[in-house]
C-alpha cells in the first residue's frame, strides 16, 4: 500500500522539552509556549465564497502544542465531527505567482477516508513543513485546520465550546495570551519525506497531493476565469507547466504528459493541456479513458527560458499569446 515516511537523517529541533515539527522550526533563539487562545467571532453577513454558506456565530481556538502531541489531539478533535466532512488541503507549491495552492472539496467525504489518509501519510500531514490540512462541516458548523507550522485552529458553534475546552484540558493545555510555536520567531520550512529508489511504495509530496485530489475530490480553490498573483494583480497571459495523467481503455498503467503552454486563466490552461494530451494519443486509441490535469503551475519568464534551453527550443516571444508551447511524455 502506498505510504510515506520522514527522512530519518533529519534532526528534530527541541527547546525546553517542546518538540517542533521536522519541517517547520525556529532559526533564532526563542522560548516555545504551549497553550491556546480563544476568541468570539460574530456571524458573517455574507459568504466570502459562493461555495459556502455564511459562517454563524462561533468561537475560534488557536492551539500550540508540542509536535509529538499534535496527531493524538487532532484525532480527539475529529471525534467531534459527523461522519461526512469537507476536506481542506493547503500546499506550498511550485506556482511562481502564488505561495499556497488551496484545495477544497465541494462534496462531502467520509471521515473514515480522511482518518485513513492521516494514518497512511502521517509524516506528510504532521511533520512536513510544506502542507496544511483540515476538515469542516456546515451542520453543525465545525472547522479544524492544521497549518504548515502544525498549529491547530478550531472554529465551533457556541454550544460546542465546552467540549473543545475539555479536550484541550485533557492534553494539559491552558488558555494563554501568548502561546508560541514555530511561527512566533524567524523560522524555516522544508519538505521531510524520504525517497528511495528501491521503495516505490514511498510517495513524494506531489504524488500524495495527486492521490488526495482523487480520494477527497479536491479542487483548486481559485477563480478559474482569472489570472492574478497573491496581491490580486492581473497577470494577463502567463506561461504554465501542466501535468496530465492519461490511461487508455484496458490499460491498467497510467502515463503522464508534460505540457508547457501560455494561457490567460486556469480554465484555459486546463483546456489547452487536455488538447495537448489528445494530440499525443496513439492512432490505435480512439479516445483516452482517463485524461486528468493533475498539476498546473504558472512559470515566470526565467523558468520558461531555462526550460526551453533544456529541451532545445527557442524561448517563446514576449508578450505571450495563448497556445501550446511544447508537450511530451514524462518518463
């Protein structure tokens, strides 16, 4: 069964008995402080995203706890949730104009599937400094998110506040005005997963994200008709690197096609990537049984020029116009 593990050569940072995640750790002197804050947030007047209803009155807990206790505490908090939830996944990705790739599920997923993934990929979820994850429900309103520092945020309706506090007390956590984890000082992030040539069952972070997108029905939570950076600046037409997973009918093996293209938005980039995959379809295959875009990262001008040099093609002229620049099989 596919799984992952942390690189055993990585040493954990520990200060005064407080253990930091392998992938997120301070690089200056600090004093960690476990504990939590709790604040009241009034109901939203409208929803920020058409996908969700406006959030009701709720209490928000921000929780700092030693890395070796994050997983058992999260599992205890997940016991508050009903059997079906909306998973959430944030990944510090490769996009040149966006720091975090935010994935959400539009459909309810069985909590058992979430718990199974947390077990199989525990090093990815609870140690890796490039990923955050969570779940939420609307009835009752519950929200749990573990960020890339492994600091836990919980939002609950007022009637469930006491239940959360009892769980935190069970982990010897007390309210604090200044809990301090890795994000309270200058710190670094890193991926921590081990990769071994003789262990194909050990997945990389990219492979885990691809699998979770399938298992949890995740979609990239950005406007598919826009092309903006983290500051909201309109970028116009940019270069993209897309990866398309394809399979022919009766073939149990999946293959991947790499596509470099120029597009004005995510939707156009996905359409062009699928067109490129179709152009590489063997003559004996009438149509792909599966063709799924599993990655779509924007590239800056330098990255496009370096890629063009690598494959021996002239770099595309600026300004870019929408279209396929290059496509080929990923071996």
